[in-house]
C-alpha cells in the first residue's frame, strides 16, 4: 500500500521493575556486552535503560505492577552460539537448549527480571 513502507524495527521494549536499573545494566551491558545509550532527559525521568548492539536498540522500561514476559520475547541472532553458551556458563547464567527450529541452534534464558530471551545461530544464513 502506498505510504506504508516499513523500513526496520526501530527498537524492542522489555519491561522491568522499578529501581532495577543496576541489575539491567549488569546483565545487558556487563554480561551480554550491549552498549548503554543515553535516554532523552524527559524519558529518563521514568526510569529504565536503553542499550544498543550493532544498529539495533533494546529499551527497558519500568512497568508497575511488573510481570515478566514468559512467552513473548525478542530473539537475538549470534554468529557462534557455542561461544555465547560458554560465556553464559562462565557468568553463572543458565539457559535451556532447544533443537526444534529447523536450520538453527538456539537457547532460551531469562533476563534478571524473568523476561524470556531467545538467542540463536542460523545454520544457513
């Protein structure tokens, strides 16, 4: 349709509990290595954190009451899942391996707040 030119996903938003910014920072920046990006001043008043990796953004926003997303989730693609699994294990982060997706290796894990995350490696990119 004319005028409906979707270009990309601008960002993904996950919810987090109020006052948990340090936990979010320690996990998404400290463990996963995402870059912290500054929120606009007006939005920073609401709490939460924003992160970036490559040209993708992940926003964590405060939600009260907070309920973790147990089914809906972002899926992050990595180049070498085995390297990531070793890194997660070294950091004490547990994950569940899944082999049900054809042409991919993947794991599921939870962020510090119980939100479901999928991380996968496509076998035929």
